[in-house]
């Protein structure tokens, strides 16, 4: 079995590139994400530790991610509230929130993807932020929700690719399609350097 972390960057960046690297480039990747990290100026009692906001047409939204490699027109997303589970994660009387919005991996060559450049992605990220805030405000009946955000940082497919070395910004590595599972997945042991293993 393959490590859940990416094998592609180590095989093709640390070692000499070869035809196998080209084949790895063409394998299907899992989704990426836009993740917002918010410091809120007060707790939001409507949140629990873990919250899932599904799009009304959630099946279609997942198809937009996995078939078209896009940010869905109506995203589904996950909200984690670390301070609800660990009070030390935020100052007293405040709240920390992590929002994970799945989207397609980065576009590369003929492979569909969410964007090819950071400039192209900026509008997509801003749309995701706006839709997330509007959805939260409506679903938990807090029209003032955006005003609670005191500080924000984010990760996006470019962050995952450049900072964390994840191929095409794909956060979970190779997809588990029929031809990419079990014996069809890349081995964790190098085929030539037998004492080299890809682990994480």
C-alpha cells in the first residue's frame, strides 16, 4: 500500500526525472481545498466542534469538483471550531474557526483544474469566502457573522503545492479510482534503489 502522503514530489524532484515521473504526472489526483482560518471576537454558540454545511445540490457540487476540477457553483464545506474542543486554542471570550472548502486541484496541461496561476485563482477564492460567509450567516441565523472576523489567514491549492510540496495542490494524493488502487498504486519501495522507501 502507498503512504497517504505524496510520492510524486520525492520521486520526481529529489531523484532524476524519468518516464515513470511522466506517467505519475498523468495519474488522477484527489481534490484540493481553500481553507480559511478565522479569529472571531466572540464565541458563536450555534457552532459545535465539528460542523458540515452541505450545498442544496450537493451531488452536483461534488461532480463539479471530481469531474470538472472546479470550485462548485454552490460549495459544501466543513467548519471546525478548535476552541470548542480545546479552550486554550483562543483567548478567553473569543473563538477560533477553520473552514475547509473542497475544490479541484490545480490545472496542469490537459488535466482539468481549478486554476493555473495565483492571479487567476484570486476571484475563485474571493467567491468561496463570500459564499461561505453568506451560507453560515443564513443557516445559523447570524447576519452579523462576517463582522465577528477579527483576523484571517488562508491556505489554497497554491499554498499546498508551494509550501507543503503537494503535487497540483492535491491534499490527499492519488485518487482511488479502479486503476489506481491496490497493486496499481506506486510502490513505497523504489524499483532500483531497493533500500529507498517513500514514507510519511
